[in-house]
C-alpha cells in the first residue's frame, strides 16, 4: 500500500513540537517506519523551514518519501482554499491507497480512502471553556468539517474509550467503526548523562534546575497548558488549604506549575496571588511558564507528587509520563484518566477541593503509600508503548 500521513503538526510553529497531536504523530510515524518495511509512506508537511529536521527524523529509511506543500503562503490568506482544495489536490496527485489524518479532520473535497485519529472532543463536550471568538472561528469546523470527516473516514482511531464514547454520543457513529488505540510514553530530545556533567537524571542537573527556577528540594508539580479544563485553580486552592494549618508542610513543600498560558488563564494567577497573601509573601507557589523538554523531564522526575485533577482529557499523557517515572500521582476519576491510571494513582473528584487536598496530604505524609504508588505506577506505564500503538494502527491500515 501507498500510505499518506499528514505530519504538519510535528514541526509546524503553529502547534509546536511538543503539542499533543504533533507528539502523537512524531512517535507514531517513527515506529511505523521502524516496523513496517512492506508499505510505502508519503509524509506531508507545509513548512519548508523544517526540511532539515524532517530529513533527520527519517534518517536512511527507504520506504518513505516526504512532500512539502508548495503553496504554504496561501494558508493564512486563503485558509479554506489551502485546507480543502489545494491540499486535496496534492493528495490526489499522489494516488494514495490510504490517507491518515491524525488531526481528526479531512479536506472536504478529498475523495480517497482515509482514516482519522480523534484525540478529544472538549469543544463539543464543554464549549464554555473556550473564548467566544474562538468558538465563532471554529464553527465551520465543528459543524461541518469534523462531522463530514468522521462520516467519510473508513475507520476512526480514538485514543481512549472515553473519546470513543464521546464520538458515538456527538456524531451517532457506530461503535464498530471506531478502534481504540492508546498512545505510548517516551521522552525525546533529552541530554545524555556523561560522567559528572548535567544529565537528565544526575544530581548536578537537578541542583542547577533548582537554582534556575528557585525551587525547594520538595515540591508538588503540575504540567500542562494554563487553561480552565486543567483545573489549576482547584490545585492551588487544595494546596493552600493543605499548608494553611500545617507549618511543617508549608516550610517543606512548594507547588510548582509549568506550562504555557492558554485562554482564560487570568483566574489562575489571581488564585496564586490570593494564596500568597496568606503566607506573608512566601514563595509557596512557583509558576515557571513553558519549560523545555529536558527541564520538563527532570522537574517531573524529581517531584514529590504530580497533581493533575483535570476536568476533561481525551487521553491524559502527562499522567502517563509521571507514572512512567515512578512519580506518585493525583488525578481525576472522570473522563479518560481512570483508564490510564486505574488503581495506581489517587483518583479524586476534580470538583472537590477537600479531596484533592486529602490526596496531597496522604502522599506527602505516608512514605509507604508513596513508595507503593511509585512502584505500581511505573509498572502500569509499561502497558503503554509507541510500538504497540504503531502495530495496532498498522492493523487498522490493513483492515480498510
């Protein structure tokens, strides 16, 4: 088969290399090329500036070709023409046997055989979390493009059972058309440890990070975009409640938040300000902003506890990353998160601040419980691999 894959999210500046769909596409493509020597792959990009990085990613693999859409300049001036006519024409020209869109949508005029991956349906489930101008801008996509894409695709890959249920609920899609394939867990672009130099697991490296970011030795960690559905205000309130009447915990622990600012983020910083007032300006909460991959890994690995009581996740990769590093984790008992964490994390009602706070206290004050979560979490994470994801995806390719 000649299989085309939309890879624009891997290196497109509009998404960033660590954005969720780009992360998924990067690892899936790499594993597919590693495992499958029979089929021919055509990878599509629209940013010529990324050519060297793309060629480095592909290496010397023989069964792959890359294509850069030559009309990238039209993307911003004529977005509909670019996305639904020009891209479709480029795909048709390749005479593909199958086209895979990891973004959940297809060009409207494309008539070839296709599959799509759906990561989450937050915009359908909770439109109130998004700015009104964004919802207006996405109306054509949510009302027309996505429904038509899901109907047109021969198969739909959902990254969790939760996402599958949401697809069935919102689009009345038959269950046998949807295949649940979990993502894997792996960290890329990490510096190697070399003797006493700073590496991702070395003591020296973490000491450097503590100095760089002004961290205490012990901290609770959140990683993710600063936006309403991540429930960061709930984390802050739970942490403030925890340390309010406990001087020992207040002196020993810090809450560290990392991630780029998303929409409707102002409430988070107001909550930080309110909490800080109660403790005479102590640096009990640190916001680091966006952190690079190597810092993210070390910050996560050295955390006393990872806190991620999100209100909605299609998959919840940060939870899986924390579990894989043996970091005791608190997460939600709703959406896809119980699928990932099962009984190896503290599962809480994300709307119950007291329960989040209780989870924090139990992990921080009970070493046996903490160690048990660490071991079980690392073991659970081994159930998820990009190789498994690629093999199951390849089975879907063959089935259509």
